[in-house]
């Protein structure tokens, strides 16, 4: 089976059959936060889910395993977008404990491996995922984290992503256009000017939200330059990152 299977859509009998034949669990991880006036609040979840879809045929071909997607994590740590309506955050401590518990339970199910597939790039959120994995202790199967912000993966991604000025910009907008064009307010997107702010540098200077950083419309980068073709190509890279993380975990 090469397509991604949604675990929540299976009966327990069907899930047992897939697990018996060999499967990995992919957990799409995002947030609910502002991504500018042109992208919906669920942008990160869309990207995480579609990354899992891109990875599934690669996992089937290279590892001979089915991919089962857990229901996505849609609420996590997201403080930088807090000034904008609809952004919902939880504490780093709560996120870490919750993710850890879900991973422990999932690892008991009989999967060959479990992989967090992250698309929310806020540092405190990313640290919560790393802390959750590190604090697991022994588990019944390998547990891994596929995070595009890991230094080894960054050179494979787009120029805007590497620049650090990429929240709701060309990178993320291209990914949503490729996966869910209905979630892009395209007429608005086409009119948006470039917002060239060093997001990582602003974080390092202690600026605590996007408005303080100068992103008055809650985006950085060039959403007007986004294309479906860029999004499709980027999903292939993101899917291959998931595959390689799993290969390392299982070997």
C-alpha cells in the first residue's frame, strides 16, 4: 500500500491487519496561528499532513512499509503570532507532556517506527518536540522527529526558507497552493508586498511577537512570488526528509 492511511478512519480490525503486515506511524504536527491575510490559520497542519502524503509512497518503495497517519496535532506553542486573532497557544510544558504521552502510547501499538512530522517552526514548539522525544526512555519501537529546521536539512530547502524570513511567505504559501489552493486568498496574496525581516535575528534580539518585529500583517517574505510548482517540488524534499529520518531510526 503506497498511499497514506488515516488511522482514525480504520476499525481496530483493519488497523491490526495493517500493523501485522508492517507499518510506520506518521504524526503530522502543526499549530493554529496567523499566517498573514492570505493563508488560513491551519497552514502548518496542511503542510504537515501533505508532507506525510508525499512521504508515504517513498516509505513503501524504500522500506516496504505502509504509512498510517495519526490525527494531526493542531494546537501547540505559538507565542509570536499571539497579537493576531485566531492564534491559540499552549505552554511548552503542556505540549511536551502531551506529545510524550501520545508517542508512548503509539509506540505500544506494534508499529515499526513512529515519526513526528513537524511543520510549525517556532523555536519553543520545536524544543517541546525534541524534549518529548528525548524524555521518552525505552520504547517498544523507534521514535523519531522529522523537522525541516534541523541544520542538516536546511540547505536542501528553498532560498527563502534558508533566509529565515519565511513565515507565510513564498515558502509556506507555495506549499499551501500545491496542497490546498482553496485555503489561499489568492487575490490578496497577489497584492502583498515583500516583508524582508530577519525572523531568526529578531528572535535573538528578544523581540517577542511578529508586530514587534515589524510584520504588521503577520507574514515575512514574498507570498506574491509563490507558485504551485515550487510547492510540489518542496513536498518531494520534505517527504524525502521523513524517509531518511525513518531509515536512520529503523536501521
